[in-house]
């Protein structure tokens, strides 16, 4: 799977029309891994057990039991270019974590899918 920048409005509209749960992860001003983890925790509304590291984020993305039940889930990542430029290695790791979560949900028979959109 390749995460490619996409326009956000059509994806949000389609997801909402289909009854999906939508989560917006706004990375505006995020310049450190710790700030990224805090922003992820807030956007995803993760439980208290969230440890604020890559493994905890991966675990959270393959759980999602605290999100409302829906036929699908859309995670829209916005204002990401500054973080990607400044934290290249962390950005690459985040991409891998997101791809693995998408693949995990795709493989779960009957489970709602997770779609990730990098918004322009």
C-alpha cells in the first residue's frame, strides 16, 4: 500500500455518507516524536494505557475498540508536510505503522476497514 497525498473533502464526504467513523490527525506545528504521540493520542481518543511510543501506537491502531461502531474508519492526516520534512525518519516509521494497521484491518474477515488519507 502506498500512502499518497489526496484531497481531503471528497474522502471525508464519502466516509461520512457511508456512516464511517472519521478521525482527523492534524500535524500542524508538530516537530517532535513526543508531540506526534500526544497528537495521535488526542485525535484517536486512545485509552489511558497508551504508552506514547511506536509500539503503543501500532497496538492502538489494531484495537480501535473505543471508537464508535461503524462500517469503516477513515483516518485523515493533515498538515503533515512540516513534520515529514523535519523528522524524516520518524515520518517513515509513522507511515509503516499506518500501513501495517490498514493491512491488519483488511485481513480481518467481517471487520470494518481502516483507511488512511494523507491530505494535501
